[in-house]
């Protein structure tokens, strides 16, 4: 009922009674083409320069970026980072190398797998991509990487492979469409630095409701 | 929400004398415009992106029916639900029904101006469902029983002392004047509410037709906790938010944060596509999109169509001298500033909203910063004309315009009169550059000086210039 009335009102406003052939073609062409609009020159760079831009932009957004030559150095780097914050527990996703990594973490660390709970101090996930343009991490939901890990704990530790850094969002969307035969994951998170708010007198405070700190372990 | 737009003049008078408010408004003027300018400078393509965004929005509006249908089909395909609501009442009932079906006692809410527009909180509360605002600014306002005074910085009218006082009386903790401590208190208070909520309600910055996704843009992460923890996620949004593809959404995201807070990108940009998928360990089991019309579809046929391009960045109010002087509450309803002066008369009626499009000097700053190039002064003028045609303009204004019109049509007389008033104003200024008191114009001189005419009228200067040009030019070259 309301749907027909709303669509009818829109069509009256546009001066047509139904959907004309031309209008239908214009819409399906645009939805099919998935054409890029103007892409800023900033992140259309050679690979190395792109990776450097990612590090700069993520750091500017107040993320910690820890560069590691190879993945073998990861367990120690995670252990050190957590020890520095005096954190002795970790809740981890289970995809990619994470299960292996967790096995190599010190015994003193209490490790749990799966979803995050209120009160968790630190989580560990992988990132699907890094986007150099704005220093943004892209993550997506799947059975072995629950989304609560990205938001509930006080500290979010993210593993990103250097070769998974792309320049701009347009490159990221092409890769997202390549997941699960084009079916979108339930959620795609773009995360640029830790949580913050300036709602009190426009003064920026870090750590509003999401993680207070975001640590990116950049491998390779 | 009580509409006080007809009392704009009185609201403004009170606001101008409110010391606390004036202090808080200082933060708008110094903060946002500067940050936006810096962000713009860092992106040389910014103005080209604005042109593309304007054109794309025009394309979307011309095909709005089809993009909405495409969006709906995708949401259904993903296992979600779409509800079409013509009015606030329909939207309220639809949302309540979903809450009741889930036996919901509490509902967490991410920041959403459309839920303000449909007065959702009061309605839910009256029907036994407790809404909990989770955005820090909105949370502060809910405790104080107030409404937002700005569309992206809802508590911008408050000072630290106000927040400190409010938290002290509600949280029963020692009073603090440290914003970090206050934010920590809110974080702790809300943590359990996030987990306990039965339903999470968020808005949407955009809806993507290609994928059937909604996206929210937040810095705090409250919107994400609101939509991933409860069993049901309801997206309450309006029909003009739909965009064709992820690439098209990206065009708007490149403009939104920069125009709003001056950030390169907002911290959390989250796409939601339907309910939890097979094997997922978290996320909502139900995903609903409530599409609110509320007068928007009617705007397509009128000159107001261009207003449907608005992406709610708030740049217009951040740069508006009137908003900066009187604050958002003076506008008397949900949407303040220049965008509100265009939208409010459409939604509450020109009879109640007529003063808002009149509260502008047409300085044009709003239009010059709008990321989708909405001609806001032109649209305010549309309402002024509409008001005049409906004979809603006060008698004194109509008489004034009539008298001005009489002289304007008689140039010789007009010139004599402007010479005379020029001389009078100069006499009143007692040779100062500014006039601090002017009879019949106290409304002006109470809050600022009137600049005194500096010399001859424009017509006199023009005549002199023409004469000068006709003189032999030799002296200029000697």
C-alpha cells in the first residue's frame, strides 16, 4: 500500500506514470557497470609508495603500526605489545595463520577463541585489506572471524600482509566482489584508527565505545 | 517533540543572551570550518568530486523509484525485510510492531536524525519499550531530556560543566571536569546496555542498491555495537539515501567526512548486508530496513527537489553566521541551520516554519561549502515567495515591501530618498564609522553596530566615475 503510494508520488514528481524503458535501461546499466567515479590521484601510486602512504595515513589516524619482516616475528611482537600494556589475556579469531600464531604465544597469556564479550581487554584478527588512500583497514564477517572482535575489546590487534595493501577503495570493492561468488559478507568494516569522540566541547578524546587502541602488525 | 519554530524570534533573543550557549557556540565557529578547509586543501580533486556528486545525486533522484525497487529486491534476496512508510506515524507503528514481536524491553540506538524526525523515542517509551541512546552526545542529551541542536554534533550547545553536572547526578560518581573521565563513565554505563538490548536501531548514511546494504559512519563505534549485539537490527532511514553501487557510495564517502568533521575518513564505516549468514557466530538474526518518506517524494515535483541531494554533513550550519549566533535549538525543530530552514517548512508546514527561511542574510556561505552544491539561498527564497503568496508574511513586512517597491519603480525619487537617508545616517553616526543606537532598528543595534555610510551613494559614485572617464586623460600619464 504505502510502497505503491510512495513510488506513485515519486513517478508523478518525475512526470512519468511508470518506469519507462529508457529509465530502466539507465538504472540497470549503472548497476551492471559498477563504474568508478573520479579517483583522487593521491593513492594511485607504485606498490612501495602505496604501502608507505598506508603507514603514514594509519599512523595519522592514531593507529600503532608495527612493521615485521616476516610472520615468524609475529608471536613475539604480539607478546611484547600486550606485555607493554600489562594485558594477560587475548580473544582471537581463527582464520588464516592465527591458530598457529596463538600456539606460539607465551603460556602466561590466557587465550580464548571465538566471539568477544563485554570486558575483554584485547582481540586478535586478520585484516582482509589495507587501503592506502586513508590508512584504512578492511575486515569482513565470516564464521572464523566474528565481528564483535573488532568492536568490543579495549584493544584490537590486527595482522595485515603488506601485499594486501591497495591504493584506493575502488580496488577494494573489486576484491570484495570476488569473495563467496559475489555474495556480500554480512558486514564489511572499514576501520581507520581507534574509537574517538569530540562530543564534549569539541575536544577529541580517544576510546569512546570501540577499541581505545588499534595495533596493526604489518607483515612482509 | 514540541515544535517551537513559530517562536524563532523569541528563541533567538533568549539564545543571544545565554552566556553558556554563546560560549559553546564559539567551539563551532573555531573548530569545524578550519578543519574542513584543511581537509579540502589536502585533496586537490575536492571540487571536481563535488560536481560529480551533484550530478550523480540528480541522476539518482531522476530514477529514485527504480533504485529503491532494486535496493528492496536485494535486501529480500539477502534475507532481510523492507518496510515502506509514508508518514512518521506509519514508521513509529512499524518499528514498535517489530519490537513487540521480539518482546523487546530495551532498544539501543545509534545516532539517527530520521528517528528524531519521527519522534521515535517518545513513542517507544509511551508503549513500554525503553530506548537507550548510545552516541556520547545523544546519551548526554537523553539524560538531560533534550534534543540535538546539531545534526552531527548533537550536544554542541553544552559546555563541560553541563556534562559534568549531568553525569554527576545520574551516575552517582564523584564529579569530574575531565572530559576523558566523563567519556569513560559513559563507556562503562553503556557497556551492559549494549549487551542487554533486544533490538538495535541505527540510521543509514547510504543504502546501496547493487548489494542491498546499508552503511553507517561513526567515530565512536557505538553504532556498530548497536547493530551487532542485539538479535534484531532495524535500520531507520529515508528514501533519498539510496545510491547505485559501492563505487558511487565511495564518491560520497570521500566528501562526507571531509565536509563534516574535516577528517580524511571517519573511524568506522560499516556496511551491513542482511542478517547473520550460515556459520556466523555473531551479528543480528533479523535485519529490517524502515524507509521513511515523510514528504520527501512530494519535493520531487517542486523547486525543493535539489534539497534531496543533501547528505547530512552539516557543513552548511557549521559555516552559517545565523546558526553560529543563535544555535540549533532556536530553529525549533529537528533540522537546524540552512538545510533545516529549507526542510522544516516542508515537514511541519510553511505556516509554522515561515520564520526559518527568513532568518538568513543570504550571504551564500552555506551554498559555497555544500558538498553536493545545493543552492540553499535559492531554496530559502522559494519558501519566502511561497509565504508571501499565501499571505503569511506579517503586515508590517508587506507594507515595508510595498513602500520600497513604490520607490524602486521611480528611480529619480529613489535616488533622492537614498541621498537623504545617507545623510541622515551619517548625521546619526556623529562622524564615527559605526552607529551604536538607531531608532526603529533596536533589533539590529542591540547586538551589533550598524556601519555608517562612508560617503556618497553608489549612484553618486557612478556618476562621478563616468564624468571622470570623459575628462582628458593627459594628467594620468604625466
